């Protein structure tokens, strides 16, 4: 999409504009009437359209063509030209979506400025749309487990309001994804989503980053709060916000306005605030590191994001999604995830939660030979893992035991791995290992592990 379509019933005007644009490095196509214009539009979408509003011997005039372009090709900017210009025509063209209106005879330099601005605006809109599609993908929440369903139900309710949300959970559980999901489902979905990474911004620069600044040399430089106007400001790991900045943020939440550093004017903002933390904010308040008043303002709707250990049923779905993402974004092989490998993933420990699972999948795809299904053996040695292949490996401990003791050790570790895989659900574990539920209870008791099992079957089964 690199050419400009020129539609004018006067041949001299068409060719003059075309020659000028070609000299400036643009490619052009020409149309003398509405039929030719529609045919050219159907052949290929141009980068920009220059359209005369009065077209002799045409079924449609310029306004009619403009309406059709905005309906069928909304991303194409249209510059209207006319030798019979007046305010009413210009207003009508702009209302129908024209980028600008230029009266004949026009100044060549003026025309080129308008064309370049129109094409730059269109480019920025396309980039913004691409970024928003990426954000939408980033806001996708995947899962079918009971804890995940409860989380999504909460977020769906929260999204309909304008209430401030406090997301809590371990590192890597997907708190930012949850925040983006709330934004994507809310009436502010078309407005900005701006993240404030509180843990990574230097304390001495935090206020400048948030509020922006004004200087004689550089003029106005908007901060993150101003950039988020109309949308969402997301304070990621808000417990790391400097203590000195907290009362100023509290004032913004109260007054919905602030001053830039070095400025004198008040900047008004309309914001929805979402925050997240992996810390115990009550303990932070008690230690004097977080202000109670700010906590009260931010914690209007608390939402706990479950750990990956609490939603092990979702691990295969998440892993397959990561495989597809890495194939699309990096060209890594789109390998199959067989049931035995999915089971091994479910049995692993995930202290880093979803972020760690994503890293493990990426590492396996990079280091693997790229052919065939992913094997459980490829998961061995992954950080924090407790796969069956590692737990049950024959080492000095088991080889020094008598058969009966070794068998008991094997059974204990095997059953613990399966219970871990199914999130403490005894019924599902019994079904998988081929035992009656009561028999499994007796076996666990005989192995001395009942007290350490977190049974969730009643909760998960509901």
C-alpha cells in the first residue's frame, strides 16, 4: 500500500498532481470518474486518496465516493479538492471523514504538506491498531480450572465498574494480564493502558516519570499519568513506590489533577487505577513503608490471582498456547505436547508460576532438536522442577534400601507427584492411578503422607 489514487474529472489537474507526486517519490494511479475510482479501489487499497468533490459525467459525486471509502476502506485518508470551495462543502467533507479540504487553485507546497501529514496520521493509526491487537492478545486469559473460572468471574464483574482494583498474588501469576483483561472488557477499552513499573523506576526519577515536566528548552514532556488520561494507569508492584511519592499520588486520586515538575498549570486527568503487589501490604504499613491512606484508596476491590500450583489443570492449555506464540513470534518449532509430557509439567513445582512455565517452554523449544513431540526427559534439570523423571530416578538413596523400603519410597513419591499434579484432588488422583478412593486414602495413611496432603476435591468438584 504505497501509492496515491488521484480522482479528478479534469485531465490536466490529474496529470499535474501526479507529476508533482512522482517527483516527490510517490507512485500514483489516476481516475476520471466515479466508476474508475471504485474500480481502482477494488483493485488495491491506496495509501491515500485525492478526491475532487465535483465529477462530471459520474454516477456519484465526491461526497458519495468519500462515504463509500470510509465505509469500505476506513483506513485510507482522503484529501478533498474543489474549485467551488465554500465553508459548507468543507464542513460536509470533514464530517464524512475527509482528512482535509483544499480549494483550487491550490498551492503545491500546501498540498504536499497535507498529503504527508495525512499519510503519517494513517501510519500512526495502523501502528496503534497493531499495538492494540498485541495488547488484546496480552489480555487473553486462558484456563478452565475452578480457581481460574472464579478469578475470571470476579474480573468480569470488576470490569463493568470504574472501581479501583488491587490485584494480589505471587510473582509471575499473571497480575498484569489480569489488569489488561479488566481494561479490555471495560468501557475504557479503546483508551490507553499505561503501566508504571514501580520496582524498576529509580526513586529519584519517579515523580518526573509520573507527572512529567516543563522546561524552557524542551517544553512540555507529559508523564505517565497524563499519557493515561481517559484510560487506565496500572501501578505494577505498588509496594515499591517511594514513600515520598505516595502522598502525591494520593492527592491525584483525590483531586484528579496535578502539576508537572517545573510547571505552574494544573493538569486534569480522568483515570481508572489498577494496582498489584506480591507483598503483604498490611505488614508494609505496619513497618512504615506504605501509607494506610493510599492503601485504603487503592484497595477498593481486592482480587487475589491464584498461583499456578492452585490451577494445575490449566498447565497443558497454557503450555500449548506458549508453543503457538513462540512459533508465531520467533519461528520456533510448533511441537506437539503429548499427554505424558503434559502430566510431567503438571507434577513439577512452579515457584515462578506462569512466567516460569513460559520460560521453560521457550527453553525446550530452543534447545530441542525441533522434531517430534516434546518428551518428558526434555524437562529434566529445569529450575524448580519436581518431575517424576527426577523424583523417581535411581540414586544412592534408593539403591541402598531394601526392596520393601525402596517400594514404599517409590509409592510415596509417585503418589505425592500425582496428588500434586491434580492439585490435591484425591478423587481425580485415584481415578488416574487406578485405585478406589478409599483404597488411596488407606495407602496414603500407611505411607504416612495424609497429613501433608492438601485435599481440594470438594472445592474443585463443585
